[in-house]
């Protein structure tokens, strides 16, 4: 079997390592952080959501983005400062609008396949990650929003998703802790939530038990010989070391573009920043009044997940602002305000903010499979659905490697 290097120890890198190790390959994972799952896989919204598989390449999304550009607390914020990377990505994004329907349906099908792989892995490896299989409820404040969502729902159902419309009174029955006036919603009982960080760390431990090696160090260079073998130069514990492999899989999140360039490929991954807060449920009232059913408020672009009895995750917003990981108070405030408005009895006295960079390709579909050069493979660019899609894309790339 092959000696394979995986670049990146986030959710896609670790699921890929597991899939390859199960097939008998000799796998080594490299990551610049000290532990697995320390970037985008650290504190996302928590949703395993086939119901959120609609790609963003639509005229409606573009128009909303233009309206939001001058609003600091808008769900989508674009920094207008020019850069070639940003505007080339946006140009490719616009060219994908004609493929909106097909890409959405394909993403739904991939998400449905992924969930069974992930549940199977967790059960087989004994990973506790605060899984809640209570469904995801999308809520809409107006008839206009609901009618637009119904058109998206038709695409999701075309992709095989069982998702039904619910009335305002049914919303309260599904999640009685939710406050606010809503016209209606859509409920997906097969969707779920969980802690991506706990899952990825648990799976990394399982990979190590199966013989996968992890090196937490910077990769200085990648060279490929005429025979197709790869030589990785790594800065490891203050010393430079070289490693040899027959195959290489790039799962490096927002840095995948740089590694692809080293390997002769153009991969226009852009970092789209998202924010989350973890509300610490430190008292009995907060624990009782925080929701267990996962929510998506479409107008605010905010999602929620209950992570065990004592944590409530609220996440959202998208910020196109190059490689900026700053946690801005004016982007965190809407998440806190939304929590106080819709769950007024939940204490927000202790809230942990976070920001991460989603690796997005212009098509909103991940790059999975071969590169131009022999022995080069990719599993990256999953955007806001890395947690949702990773278990399926890992199987796909592992299947492509001989």
C-alpha cells in the first residue's frame, strides 16, 4: 500500500486519514498547529445540515450582498479594498450562477450520503461529540421569506431530502423555548448537530490507534521527483526534516490555494470569515430555556446548536475580508442580541466569542479528487459545509487513490 501525506488536521484531513488507514495505506498527517482541529474545525455552528445545502451563487444572494455592503452588522459584509484574489474569486462566483440549481441538488445528495458515514465512524470508534439527532428547524418572519424558501425546498427535496413546511403554531410545538413572531418554517427531522472539535479530536485519536502518524509542524517546501515521489521539508521541533511519500492529499482549508500552487494546480479557495459565540449555560433556568432543536433564522443568517446540557452555540455571518481572523465586537454583538431576543431567559453573562475562516471555492462545491500531477489529490474547499460533507468526501478521495 502507498505512503500518503495529508496536509491539514481539520475535519476533512482527519476523516481522509481515517478512510485511507481503513484501506491499509500508511498515512502521515501534517498540520501547523499543535493539535488537530484548531482552525475552522474549532467552534463552528455545529449543524450537520443537508437542509442548509443551498449554494450561494444566485442573483438573490448577490442583490442582498450589495444592499448589506454599507451595514456593519449585516449578515454578509464585503471589504471593498481591492485585491486580485478577492475579485478573481468573486468573478468566478458570479460565473457559477447558471449552475445554482444543479450545484444545490448535488450538494444535498452528498450531504445525505455523508451523515451515514459520520454516524458509522462515531459508533465504530466510540467518539462522544454531543450528537443531537433532533432535526433542524428553519424559521421565517414573513410570508415573502417563506415563499422564497419554498422554492429552495423544492430543490432540496429533488436532492432526496425529507423536509416539510410547518406553521407558526407548529414551530412552537417543535421548539417551545423559541420566542418571536414567525410566519412559518421548514423542518428537517433527519438533520442533526454535534461538536466538530470534539469529533475531530476523537477521530484523530482513533487514527493514531490505527497507525496514522501526526506531525504538528510547518511544511517549508514540497518537491516531486521524476518518478512521481514527493519530498516534504518540514520544520519540526526546531529541526528541518525531510519525509518521502508516493501520494499527497491537500486538506489544508484556506491555505489549500498556496499548497495547490506548489503542486501545479490553480485552486481558488477564498477565506470567508464566520463568527460564533458559545453561551455557557451556568444555571438551571438557562439550561431549561435554551433550545435543544437546532435552528436557522434565515433573515439573520444565524444557526444554533445545543452542545450538551451546559453549552449553546450561536453562529452566523459571512465576511469577505482576506486572511483576517480578528474577532470584531460589532460582528459578535448581533449574535448576542439575537440570543437575548429569542431566548430572553437564557443568561448571556458568560459568552465565548470565536471567528474562523471557511475555505470556499467559487462554485461552493468542494474540490475532491485528482490534481494535474500524478499522485496529487485534494479534499478541500467545503465552505460552510465542511462538517456536513467531510465524511462523504473523505470516502470519495480515498476511493480515488490506488
